[in-house]
C-alpha cells in the first residue's frame, strides 16, 4: 500500500473519546486496505458525532434510518472513487459514528469501547468499499471480513456479532 490518510474529527461533546481510539481506527483502515489489496493512495474520513447529530445527518443523507450507530457515506460508486487533486489519493468517503450509541452498545453487550469503535469503523469502511449487510451471503461475507479485521488488530471474536445485529 502506498499511503493512507485517515482524517478523524470529533463533532460532539457528549462523550469523552478514550486515548488510543484514533490509533485503533487507523489500524482498522490500514488492515482493510491490505486485506482488499488496495494499493492506491487513499483517504478515509471518520467522524464522531452524538445521537442528535447522527439523526440529523441520517435524515439529510439517507432514505432509511440507521440505528446501529454507524453511517456510511461513500464518495464513489462501484469501487470507482474520485481523486483528491492535491494528493492524488482516492477519496473513499466518510464513516460517521455515533459515539453515544457506541458507548451504550458497549454497556448493553459487555464489549470494550475500543472493540466497538473498531468494529463500527471496520463495518463502515467495508461499506465504503461496497460490502453490505442486506442479503444472506453478502451479509455473511461482510461479517467474516469484519471479524477477520478485528482479529488482525488484536480484538478476536468474543461472541458472534451475527447473533446480535
């Protein structure tokens, strides 16, 4: 892989973002691009928001509500992405995470914040690349790739996400 630029912004003040989360996000993004054999320069944006901001963005950009705490806003279609004229990098899109919802899921499901945010990032970036969880085999492939990435960055499967999502 040539170069990966991950831009992380925090557009909320509801939840304090723990140390190390940004590193986990970058590791997830890099592991996905390596797994998918994407060797071009790439840019990925990850935005933290609260539930109110998530709902606002959801109503603005999506036709159906997302309740899993992650919103995928791809920059391209069918694996064709626009190029940043200044850097030459492929702009994959934006993954928006409601950290409020992520923290609530951690408490309810007994997961660490680090694993949950890593998982949501992984789910989102794979979504930017065209994977979806709407159909049987595609959903199974997505879950398999998500868990592979989580294992690669040091968060092996503790219980099946397929059972709770």
